[in-house]
C-alpha cells in the first residue's frame, strides 16, 4: 500500500525562507527591468507634457524600493559623503550666480534633477542571504539583454536591403504620447544609400554602439563565448559609429602593460581582417573616413570632442567665481558661446561650465569611487568611466549612469568574483565566502 504522504507535496522551507526567496526573485526581476530600460526601452518614459520622465530613472527607484522592502539596501558611507559634497557645490553654484551674476540663468529644476539622478549612487546591496553571486548574475543578465539587442541590430541593418518601412529605424510615432521618453535624438542616420543600425530599440546608433562595445569587452574578458563575441562585433560594425570603437579602444588600454599592447595588436589585426573581408559589402570605409572629421568644424566628431574645449576656454574666467563654481545648474546651453559655434555638452564640459572645478572634482570622484570594485574587470570599468566623462552629455542621462551603477557599484562587496568557470580558484584568504579571481 502506498503512503498518502508520498503523493502530497510538502514545503520543507520555513516561512521566512520562502519569503526571502520571493523577495530575491522580485529584486532580480526589478534589476532585469532596469537593464531593459537602459537598452530595449530607451524610447519609453512618462510624458507629462512639459517634462518627460525617463523610464530608466523610474526603474532605478523601483529597484531601490524593492531592495529596501527586502532588507537588502545599505548605504555606502564613502559615497554618501561625496554625494553631499556634490550637492553642496551645485547649490553653492546656484546661489553664487543668483546673487552675483548680472543675469542669472541657472535652473532650480536642473539642480533637483541632478540631486535625484545621483542619489541612488549612495546605496549598495547587502550580500544575498541565499549565498548567490549577484555580481556574476547581473553581468550575465546584461550580456543576455545585449545579445538580444545585437541580433535585433544586425537583423535591422540587413532587412533594409529587402524592405524599409518607416518603423524599421524609428518607431517612436507608434508609442502612445504619454509613454514616450525624452526626444531630440538623431535616430535615423544615412550611410550612403543605407542607414546606420540603431539596434532597433536605441535612440541613436552611437548609444547602440557603446552598449555593443561594452558587451564585447565583458564577454571577451569574462566568458569568451565565441558566438556572442562575433554577434557583438558584427553589431558594432553596422552602427558605423565611432563611439563604440573609442569605448573599445579605451577599455583595452587597461591594465597598462605588455599584455595590453598584445590585446590591442590582436584587435587591430581582427579589425583589419574585417575591413578586408567586409569593407566593400558593408561600406566600412565610411567608418574609417570619420577620423578626418576632427578637423572639420561642422562634423559630429569636432562638435563632440573639440568644440567643448573652446566653450570652456572662453567662459571659465568670465567672472571671479565661475572658475571654482561655474555658471549654475542647467546653463551650458543658455549663454553666449552657443551663438558663436555649435558644440555638444560632454559630461566633463558640462561639469566645468555649470559647477566649476570644485563641481568637476566632486562628481568625478563620486563616479570613480562607485566604480572602485577590483572584482569587476578594469576594462569594463574604464569603458564605463570614459564613456560617461567624454563621449556624450551623460551627466543627467540615466541610461549611462545607472548601467554603470547596476553593473558595478550597486552590487555587494562580498561574494564570488566574476570569472570564467575554468579560471575560478579558491580565494578563501580574502573572504570566507569569496572564491575566484579575475583574469588580468
């Protein structure tokens, strides 16, 4: 006779363990949504008419709320101190210009957005109570999302040879108005008779190319799955964007040494072979030809990387206080230089212009301290830092800020290192629960 108990499922976990498991699933689900918001959902948001809330900003605060409810949210005290310093300098900049400038153009709403944007930087997750490696999990989740984007971008590029509907490169008009994110992006860019791939989901090819470069770096250093490496590489090529190539180059510069030179040589060799084999098919001469744009004042490269130096040189010493505190929040596009020549507002220039040397040092410090996690490959951290600092107006852009935060600074300090399984070795001397090291 069979026992009845054998056919009845029994929950062997105590209620607290079941609750912890549900909270962990909710937290990981919110982090996946955050990763999707930085990539697949870039064109979405909450449009309130005069202001459009970015979906990534909303997703980040949802992660904080769920982490708090599950008891896993903690302060990073070093970042708390620097964050307070950042906001104090920004507020001081606004007060100085409000009381001393002949015409005050600073924006209180820009100051509030700045404070809200960087507030999540003061938090870090506590180690998973079930002993799971959150850092390795989130990197793998990012690479899974990046693979979806890569395949979508490759399919988008080659689909245009067959058919080219309006939505293939820009489906913004099909999103309900109330659900649209901030606009003003150069989404559809021609390359001869073709268009650059923007990964279908991304607002610009340059944003897509950066994510592909970051994924390529992480995959090459950590997991080395050949199909994924090839997918990320091909997707990067069809963006025809220098942003991803520059991010890849800067990432590969680290760590400095002989192996770095060998890596760069290998990448140059692979890149040369790609140009020889695919140059005519994909018109890769267009990408190579963009190197000459730095000398043309109307080119994208000049506007992004050269013109901001002219802006800073012309304005840093315009008043006694502007060198140290800048012209106030939200002013870089409100003063004279904009009428003199066209320029972009990379993070470094916006910081110096609006918050002066003190603000520049404070905000760069909080970003560097957030990235100070030796367990994450230095190549990935370098690409994230230099992209944030020099490759675009990312100071108030949630996608870059929170992608760096969730991949590096938000993850627990303790736990397994990120590395390929075959390279993991016992590292118990460093931590009782830590195992594994990075490849150099």
